C-alpha cells in the first residue's frame, strides 16, 4: 500500500467516560508522546474520539512507531492511513493508487465507509457503492467478497478523508497513570510480571520490589528480574525497582521458626517490607502473581494469613487463572523466555518438605513470636534497599 502519512488511533473505554474523559485523553496523549519521542518528531492531536499521529520527518521508521504504540494502554486499534481531500474524485484516486501498490491478483475486497462528517453529500452505503465500482474498473485482479474479503478497504470521512487497509490491535485498557500507583512484588517467575502487566493495563503505574538472598541467589537471578522489569516497563512506563537484601531475615526464619511455617512467615515479612516501601512511594496497593491453589502458600487460608500482615489492598489479578492461561499472557508480552531462565529466587530456596496448607492467623502469629529482632532486621533491609530505575 502507498506509504501512510498519518496513523489513526482509536480508543475504547475512554469514550465511555463522563466529565473526567479529558483527563484520560490527556494522559493518553502524554504517554504516546513519551514512547514516540525517541523515534523522531510527531504531531499528536485529538479530535472526535480519535487520536491522529502524524510523522514530521521522512526518516521515521513507522513500523517501529506502530510497534511502540501497540504497547500503550488505552489504544484499541492502530490504523496507518493515507489522507486526502474529502471529495469522491480525490478519495477514488487515492484509494486506487494505494491498491495498485499492493498484490491484488486473484484477491477479493470489500469497502467499508464511516461518515463522521454528516455534511458530506453521500452516506456510507453510497460511498461504498461508488468506491466499489471505481475499484473494479481500475484495479485488475480484484473481485468483491462482502463476507470474507482478502482486502478490507476502509474509508473514514472526517475533517479530511482517510483510507486504510490495515488495522493493528492495540493493548486496550486504560492509560497508565489514570488510576494511581501500586507496588509489584516481582520475583523471577512467570506469574508476577503477568500480574504487573494486568494491573498496569487498568491504568495503574508501577513500582516493583524484589527480594534478593545473596549468596543463595546469584547476580544472574538479579539480572533476570531487571530484564523482566524492563519488559513490563515497555507497557507500564518507568518502574523504580527496589532490590531488598533478604538473606539475614530468611536465615533467621529458617533457624528460629517452625519448619512447616517457613514459607508463610517469609511471605508475611516480604509483604510487610513491601508495604513500607509502598507507603514511602505513595503506592496505594501491593500486587502479587498468586493464584488460588497453585502452591501450598496460595490456598485460601494461606492467602488470608498473608493479607493479615499488611493493611493496604493486595491485588492478585491472576487469582482465578490456571497456569496455562498465565503462560499465554507471559508469551504475549514476551516475558516467558526470560521468566523460565534457570536462576533461583529467594522464594524457591529452602522450601519446607511439609508446608502448612490450612493455617490460621492465630497459629502463624504464635509461630512468629519465636523470631527475634524482626523489626530491627526489617529496618536494616529497607535501609539497604537498592533502587534501580527501569526505563522502557
């Protein structure tokens, strides 16, 4: 097709917003500007529930631009288009020129038209009828198929006419930054990056907290988590990754607490540390990748015991998903191959042989009483927190 001179971006949920809609739109424009800035100069403007992205430099790689825009939450469809004056002669000439640059031999087509400008003299069916005839007369090898066409020619009549034959799926959701900020407990596994991605899709900006147990977990494991944070940040924007040293606390739990409670106590302490970091950063919730019944520490009773350790909401977007569903999203966001690299994290070392699966809050609180100097160890861990700024 003739090289697109503009990209039409269509959004979904934002169009349903009431008086707050301009706030969502402005945030979306800001997020688009951020991801496109490294690629060159663009004009980005909004009109009538549509965003228009126009490259201002001939050297801009539009394939890279489209790929970047596909990761901006809030966008439903991305349509690279050719614009022209909104008269039928110009529309026909432009459409035919576009099709002649495509491989049309033996292909079928259909024309769809949308007339946003009601002052245009032809309605949508009339535009389709006239354009279909013009295409059949001027483009060899094409036949009409209104049910399953090889080429869908779409024409939108707005302030100008826009013609496009490609439509790329956007990320959907809400613009990041419109629904506050939360702290993701980011391990080196499959689930937590997916959980972060899912909550960011609802407009929530992310911080991240990772617990590192050197020397029991290697620097390669830490690098793996940094790589996962980079993958998520391509969708969520900047992430402040907090790497918290956890070795002293973990060894104390192993040495001083009942063995069948080790994982639960470790999780509760992690949640307490993450909550303090979250409050310091004005994060309104914690995010984990837990799913009911996936492991012993994720039974309903275990999750209740874990939640008891903190006083801010805990979001678990994977809670009702099976592993294969989580894996599919992990692959979709290109996190899977990194997540399965064989580097241990602190949640997978020192796992008890017979973990408690039906704990009560009273039992776990009593078991924690044997843990000496917990508050001091938590404060020390937080004071040694390494903050790594992850840019998309």
